[in-house]
């Protein structure tokens, strides 16, 4: 079930299923709203986006109300999450999945929103999206690539090819919008060669794994997994990612996974081409599927949007990569 694409005049609802919009500075909110409006979109907000308790989130009831209101409102064509966090999975038992199934529309966010996007896809068949938060649109500089792929994903019907950005950043841009640190992007690289085509699942790996053993975990049979993680584990990223990936590999249906696309790691993770290759090559279960790394998604910027439940075609041969996405 693929939601309708956006067009000028459509309404986009901002909700906070993880952390509150109270976290965002006024400049970030102003830039984000103006940038979305520059696409011809009407920006509206859930009733509870500014509520925040000691965890900087609204109550479960408030977050569920805003989620349901956004899907129920016939004028709303897309839902963007404010920002990530740690507790979107608190909502899963309280969601009216029939309501969502009967009112299919775009839902987009990344990081902790991985729990929502994959659970909703699993329970309803709706294609959901890993991509920019509302807060992402508040980045003053270096947003051009992200905006380009947002438009490719949400305004165009056609399949598109993912090309690497020319530069990337892992700075705390929201603290200083003027003085930014951009680095040359070496781009995607091949670890295991091969060809694959299948539906996409995944997102933030540690959040995705929270769904294992629950009714909300997507069946990963014949999927291409898009996986990334943040820098919370610092220089222990390698071992944390390794064991989280191994947990997925232990799922019975993993034997039918078609391929893996790994998002770019943050600077503090201390990952490079050699470490990614060592991690993947250390898993014989992956020997017969294509694996690429360094794609533009995850917790550094910029990032593409990709469809959970949409399709990907991956060719990784002779060091060359072709990645096509539709959904």
C-alpha cells in the first residue's frame, strides 16, 4: 500500500512520537517551516508537540492522540516527526492500525522512528519512510542534497538512482548554524559483490532489533536491509553493530535476505572502509549476498529518504554500485 505522493498545496502534519518539539530552537523551527512551505506545503502541528515530561516526551496518550488525529484528518497528506529519541516503541500497543490502514498517507522520520515505521508497515502493509525529521529541515546550510532526495521520494512517482553526496557533516549544526564543518564524501563502496532486488526493511539497527520477537517485526524474507546506527557507543561502535547485526542474522528468515545497504557511521564511531569490511567479511552468513556501505542515511548529514516496504535494486560489481529505489 503506497501512499499518494505530495503536490503543491498539500498539508503536512508535524507530530512528536518520540521527543518533544520543545527541544528545538526558534531559528530551527522557523527555517524548517519556511523550507517546507517553499515546496508549496501547508505546515500544521499536532496539539501535543510541545508537551514534555522529564524524558522530554509527551505522555503516551498525547502522542497517540496526535498520531491518530494526523491519520484521521483527510486534509493531511503527510506526517513528519519532529525528531528522534528513545521511546517510540511505547506507542505500538496503543496504535489503531485499522485507522492507519483505512487512511494511508506518508509517515517519515528516522532514528527512533524506525520502531514506528517498521511496525506500521508490518501491521498494515503501508509503505512508510525513513528520512528527514521536521527538525532536519531547520538546517540552514548543507541541506541541498537532502532536499533533492526528499523531493525525489515524495513528489515523484518514478524510480530514482541514489548517488552519493559530494560532502557530509557530523557537526552539532543546531548549536551554530553559521560555522559548519563539511568533509569530502568518499561515497558508497562495495564489500560483497552481487545483485539483488527486493522490498526494503530496517533503519536504525538497535531500534529495529527492539521489534524482534514481537508482533511488530517485519518479515525480512526476500528483503534488502538498510541499516545504520548512531555514535552513542563511541569507539565501541564496531562491537555493538557487530552483535546487533548478528542478532538479525540469527533470525530463521535471514537466510532469505537479498542484500544489505549500510548507512554512513558518525565520526566518533571510528569506522572506516577497512573496519566495515572486516565486520562484514567476519560473517560467513553474508558471503553470498551483496553488501555495500557508506550510503547517505543515518545520523550524519545529508541523508536520503527510503521507503520501508518499497523496493530497491542493487548492483555491486567490480567496485561499481548502482542503487535504485521506488516506493
